[in-house]
């Protein structure tokens, strides 16, 4: 199985098409990546149906959001949905934004203060 992902700089939209060769191809601007994806894994990731291209995009965006590489607004724009739909989508997939070192340090300091009481 393969999924061909093409990003359009002019419109900032991601167009996806699917196929059946066992590979996933994604292209954005001048970057191209190729990932071998056995059919068994495609099935596990629900990438074997008619909406495989949408599911692949969702997986990519969820991980980008969790890592802090994408904002909620960017996820919303690439999925073509509104603010509230994006919040529901992210909550349904237990996607929390990635925390940077400063946020981790503040959390640790807050925990230490709470435990010291």
C-alpha cells in the first residue's frame, strides 16, 4: 500500500492520493520521503480503507502536534476543520501539545513545592 502526499505551497493544503504498492510516499515542497509500509501494519493503523489518505494525514498531524512541531491552528488548517472541531479531534485522540524544557522545569518546580507542604 502507498499513500502519495503532495503539499501545495501556494494554498498551504495537503492533497493525498492512495494506491496499493506497500509504500507510503509523501512530498512537501522539495522534500520527498518514502516509507515501506507492509499491508499488515497498514491494516493495524487503519490505512487500508477508502479514507487511508485522510487517516495518514491525521496520524502525521497528531504526532506533529504532540511533539510541539505543529500548532492547533496548523492542525485545523491542514485538516480543513474549525477551531472547535479541532479541539474535539485532538481530545478524542488524547493529543496534548508537546512541552518544552521550560514547561517541564515549571512543572517539576510546582511538584516540588506541592510535595514540600
